[in-house]
C-alpha cells in the first residue's frame, strides 16, 4: 500500500480513500481508474448497476499496478439480491471485471420483496465460494444493519451509505462501530455545496487546501471511515488524493460536523428504505 490510511476491521484492510466510479463511462472510466492507481490510490469502487465494471477492470490492468495491492469493491443491484440470483450477479461482475474475486461484495440496496435471510445466505455463500474476500451491505439503516450482522453466517465488514457534512449519520456510524463494521461514505462531498460552505472555506484557507480536500480529510480522520469520491477529471483525482500532508484539529472537525442540517440527504430513490431519524 501507499502512505494512505488503512482501515482494519474484521480482518479486512480497506484503504481509507478510494475512487468512486458512479456514472463514469467508457474510455474516461478506464483512464480515470488507471490514472488514480498510478497516482497512488489503492481502492476502486464500482457496481453492477453502474454498467462500467468492464472499464474498471481495463483501467486496473492498464495501470500496471499489481492486482493484489488494489482493493476492489462491487455491488449487487437490489433487484438481484435473492439467494442464487445474487451469486449469479457476482459471477457476472467478475467476468466483466476480469478478476477471480473482488475484495468486497456488497448488497447495493435492501429489497423489501426479498427476505433478508435469503439475501444474506447468498452473500455468505459468495464469500465461501471465493467470489469475494469480504462481504457487506450498502444503504442499510440501523435496524437492517443490526439484523444483517446478527443473521449473516459470514462477517459483515462494511456498510456503504451517503455521508457528507450536511447529512448527520452519527447514529448509524455508532451502530457500525458497535458491530465493528467499516462505514464507507459515498457522495462524500454531497453535490459540492458542502465544500463551498463558508465554514469549510475558512478551514481550507488556514491549511492552504481546497474545500474538497478539507471535507475528505474530515472523513478519513473519523475512526472506521472510508470515503470514495467520484471524479474522472485528472486534476480532481490528484486533488482528492492530496490529503495526507495535513490534519484537522478537534475544533475544526467539530465545526464541519456541526454543518449537518435537516433535508441534507441528496440520494433518496423511490426504493430507498426507511431512513433513520
């Protein structure tokens, strides 16, 4: 690994900063993954629903970086999480990625039409069959996370959810910590408004950093937390990675956390679960 922080939970060693690839397409996706890995990223996040697993795999190979040094995450779409179908989806993802296994396989969203026991049975089987080294969930509120951890026959190592300064996830993060589960932040800078907030900008000016760098640093300084910002722009890829040469004070961390507000969530599709209050 490089000098980036590694989050170690449940025998999983997950680089605290990864490259998100939602809506990254075609050659731009290939180039972004390759450039990020050459720069020093060692964590790439994709999903079956993104439709770019083939390009992510091409980027991994084009980078020249050894496969065993890169942590690759993919996800099974909520419509395919029933036992049997979940494993088939995982196998399809591996074929597209050109990999023998991913490092982390997630249930992308819960599905009320599929009993969680069925989904967890398929997820555990995928790990036992070697399709994934580790397994986890995404977009699981506290009650579903509690149930998943209690009922899954293999360790749940991560819960990937929306998190940024405008969205308070204190209770869900506490549940993850209680279960020794990594909290992975997607949309870690929201839609960008968080980074332009006057509080963030003042902190950025003190450190000679951008607002995005400050917000990403805020994420990775929180225990058990991983952030996966998405970009295909080379300069932004480099900017997002340049967060290891400074640290935020406790006062600065608290000031950013205090920006949370009602209605801060930006990802809320019709099939989303009932979020925690």
